[in-house]
């Protein structure tokens, strides 16, 4: 495994990500503003190119199989992140967060998500190494989630989010919006603003989605380094992708069916791993083909409706 070969890949990757985040917050988004569609699309392309470059480096250093496993995990994570975008749109809209302040919420949300996912991935890898049968549990869970998503069982989750939002609003004693501040002091007491409430909801949503997405990547590879890096690139690209897809979500009507099929596929792959070997390149082809078809059908139907 790459994770066991050397600490150098981990160190270099973490330094690189830290530098990119500092550049993002300290230079490109120092002042709150609403990214234009062109700017958001450009940053989405930047993160995609960086992911492609990193995956190519993996291929040169560690072989074709590791390269394919990384790209399969990355595509899978990016696709599953589109559900995250929908939740973010609903949460930020419900809390009345101005669009020019949304990047600040997403930036700090992503930064915390990197830490939380790192902990979840390391813990998951340790469990898989100690108890191989857990992969069967992952597989069964993914098949269940895929079937549930295919038949549209999402309304109850939305109601649960609404109840959670109301509960957090009471517990945090949320006051009105005060610019880009997360906390304010009123009458000697520290009060949360809707910015903090939005940040908490973004974090909770990401953890909930990670419960689905991390087992899905473990179905592709059990190497913690590949799982973590695929997650990181997908999460970092998610912020700019948010501003691209926020205006286009209604055009991807059939994407959830593609995601459901992909989750069911990778879950089945885990359940049958000791009896049926599916090459990484074939897995990548199935993931890309299924999601590409779902997007194409969605665009075709929206164009002709």
C-alpha cells in the first residue's frame, strides 16, 4: 500500500493542499464576493486539472492500477458530492446567507470536512485491516443506499434536516446576520449568527454524505492514501462546483438514478469480492458510463421539455 511505503507522499500532499488553501483564502478570495459563473467554472477546471496531474503522478510512481483506483475514487466522490451541493443550496437559501458570503461558509466547512474525513478514513482503514468482514457490511450498506436512492426515498431526510435546523437555531440562540461574522457579542453574551448555523449544517451534511461516499471508495481501493486523496480533491473542487451547479441543478433530473446504480454496483462488487474480481479499469468505465449517461439523458430531456 502507498500508505505503508513512505511518509513522503502524505507529507508532500498535505503541504501542497495547505499551500493551495492559503492561496485560495489569502489571495483569490480575501474579500467576500459572489464568484461569477466563469470564475467558478475556472476554479472547477483548476481543481480537476490538479487532480488529473496528481493521478498521473500516482501512475508514474506507483503503477497503473493505483492510478486507475485513484481516478475511479475521485470520479465517484465528485459524483456523490453533487447531492451535497443540493443540500448546501437549500441550507444557505433557508438561512438567507447572501451569495457573496457563501464562499466563506463553504471554505471553513471544507477545511473542517478535510479533518473529519481524514479521521473517518484512517479509522475505516484500521477497521478493514483488522476485520476484513467489515467490507461486506460496507457492501450491503451501499446496495441498500443505492436501492433507496433509486426509488426516491429522500423526503424523510429533507424533513429531518428541517427539524435539525430548527433545533440548532434554538440551542445556538441565533441572532441576525452581521456581515461575515460567525459570532457576535450582545449584552455581554456570545451569540451565533446565521453564518455559524449554516457552517454547522454544512458540516453535519458532509459527515452524513461521507457515511455513503467513504465506503464507496473503499469498494474501489483499500489504500488509505488513495481514499484520502480522492476525497480531498473532490471536496476542494466542491466549493467552486457549488457555484456552477447551483444554477443548473434542476437540469440533472436523472442524475440520482445514475448515482443509485453506481452505489449498487460498487456495493455488489464488495459483496462478491472473494468470488468475482472486477478490474479497476472496468470499474472506472462502469462509473463514468453510468454517470455520463444519466447526465446526457437529463440534459436531453430538459432541452426538449
